[in-house]
C-alpha cells in the first residue's frame, strides 16, 4: 500500500465526494486549496451542477473519465457505500477526511486492492 504522500504525489485527478458549496466547510476549502495547488478536482454532489469551476457529478459512476483518488467528505456511515462505488469505477485510492473512520470501508478497499487513508 502506498503512503498518503505517495498517493497525493501520484494523483492528478481527485473526485471529491461530498464537496460543498459552503465556503465555511472543510468540504469546500480543502478541495479548493488542492485545486489551487494543481490537482484537478471533480466534485461529486447531487445537489449542485458546478463547483470550483468544474462540472459536478451526482455520483462517482457518472464521472466519464478515470480518477486517481476518491476523497471522501461524508459521514462514516456513508463511507462504506462510497468505497464500494470507488471500487466499482476502478479508483486506485480512497481517502477519508479527518474524523471519518470505517473498518468496513477499509476492508472493502483492501479486498479491492485500493490504497486507503482514513482520518486525515
């Protein structure tokens, strides 16, 4: 398994599940900063059409191109389904943001051969 630093260094396109339009939430400020540092951010949020100047998608399955990393800003209870969806699209890595921990999501990622980071 790659380290968190390796995952970021080797990723160019990051799908952000739970990306927010609220500038006071980490789910907005973190992806925006990542975009400013050169990553292509693909927002996944079923309630918006566009975020960060990019088209937003309703689900990971709707993204018409490969992603290098799925970054999760959803509650731990949702992480299992998000990781299943990430595995289904062939994402090589999943990152659960600070405060998000799921043993079941970790198990699914490991069984799918995906790199996995949580609570960071």
